[in-house]
């Protein structure tokens, strides 16, 4: 029960209450009908015993008329009608007492009491006879169901803001920071909605401040780098010129990666997926890595995949860069097939679980262990592609894997 939603649980409770009311009404109707029938039987017994008792006293017509009036009955005097009733009526009761015999008969929705004692017999029509009415039971059932339905609708209406808040939180988790969850309600749901809205505003301000800082920093860095590249082009060809050119190209690539980080952490990066070959990703990653390809041993079974070339190039570059930088022999092994992209390197096992190294904005701790934001970027881009990023240590090697679904 702990895993079902509140809405489902409420529906279950009210459905159970509905069944309980219906079953309770049925039980009440049964008991009430039995009580009604017992009273009717008791009435017929009293009427019969009174007439059987007075028969022993040879009653006069006046005495009989008094009993007719007292019990709200009348005698059936027509002999042919009496025979017709006796031959065709349904017998409801038959009782034999020391005073005589009486039968309760039903004919054409009318109740007759036929009383016999020695030479006496009389047939009485019960003028007060009535069938059981279900009106009271139906009224109770309708009132109870109306009450339970009203409570159900009131509770559903009370919980509607919770459902709306849940949708808004989902929107917020997808990167929509412009939602407004503020509420004028003073109940618990309203308090939660207002607290979440205050948190949203605070987070939004932090993100805006961080984005502004990143953009300004990249702008300030790009301007002198661009000027320096123009100045390098005026130098005569030499090895120093080549080194400076490569260094400035690398700084330019770093700025582009910072821009990617800014988009990813701001939740505005959308994967531009296309039908590409893995070798295109590998070639692009080697280009931006700017290292000697001899440091990478690769076994690649090329295949096609639907992905963002630029983002996956950054992923592969980061994994290869970490493998080369932190391995004991400064080499990386790349194994690729259509299901897995594995980057292996010799070295000691990671001190913490992978989740530690893929956290955002914990770079000081990570750098003390040799990691910056690289694995955070890898994990985030894998999530954008619905890929699974894993780590294991076997045979003295660190193995980072991307599981392609």
C-alpha cells in the first residue's frame, strides 16, 4: 500500500465505503423486512385468537362487529367468493391451536384470514393489510451515498492543487524555471507550493548569476585569445609559432567546452541528434584532444548511431583525456562496438563510487583526486542521449563504459 499514489488510495477508501454502505443498506432492508413480517404475523395471530376465543361464547352480531371494527377487518359473507378464495388463494400461513385452526391467504394482492372452530368458520379480509415498502431503505441508501459522494468530491477538489503542483515541479525538473507555484491557500499544500516557489526563485537567481559570470568570463577570455592568434599569424614560420598556435587553439576549444558546460548546467542544452558513424565521433574527439594518437590503442567496430556529434565528441575526448592523464603508463585503450564504448587505463582503483566523480560543482574535491568537471559533463551528456554511464575496476584497469540503448 505504501507505493500507491494518494489519489488511488483515496479512490480505494471511498470505493470500499461505497460497497460498505450498499451492503449495509441491504442488511438493514433484510432485517427491517423481517421485523415487518413478524409484526404482520403477530397481528394475524392476535386477530385469530380473539375470534377463536369469542366463538366459545356464542357471540352476537354486535360483538362480532365490534371485533371487525377493532382489528380493521370485514367478514366475507358471499359463499361463492369464499369458495373462490379458498380454491385459488396462496396460503401464507397455517396454524393449529387448542382453540381451532386459522389460515392466512393472499388473493389478488389482498390478505384474508380464514378461521375455523368446530361448527364455526369465518373469513375475514384484512383492510389494514399492506406490503413491505422499500422507501425507507432507499431513502437511507440515497442519503448515505450522497454524503459519501459529496465528501469524495470535496476531498478531490482539495487535492487538485497538489496534482497541479506535481506537474509544475516536473516542468521545473525539465528546465522550465519560469513556472509560478505560488498559492493563496493557507492549507498545507499552499504552504508547500509557496515554499517551493521561493526555492525556485532563489535557484533561478543563482543560475542567472552563474550564467552571467560564465558568459562574461568567456567573452573576456576570447577577446585576448583572438588578438593573440592574429599576432601569431604575423610571426615567421618556426617551431615556436606552431607551439603557440596549438596552445591558442587549445584555449579556444576550452572556451567552447565552457560554453557547453554552461548550457548543460543551465538545462538548456538540447541534443542535436543525427544519423552518424562512430568514426566521425572518434575523429572529432582526437582533433579537439590535440595529443599524439599513439597514446591511444583502439579496437573499433564502426557502426551508425543517432546522436549529437559535438556532444559525444566531448564525452569521448574527456574519457580519453582522463585515461591518458591519470594512467600509470599514460596510455588509453578504446574498445567500441554497437552496444558499448569502453575506455580502459592502467592504474589504481578509484577511491570513491562513480557518483562522487559525476557530481556537479565539486571540482575542488575532485581535483584533489585528479578529476575536474570532465566526468560530470560525460554523465550529463549520456543522460541527454539516454545512455548509461558505468565504471568498474578489473585486472588492474579502470574501465569507464557507455552503454548504448
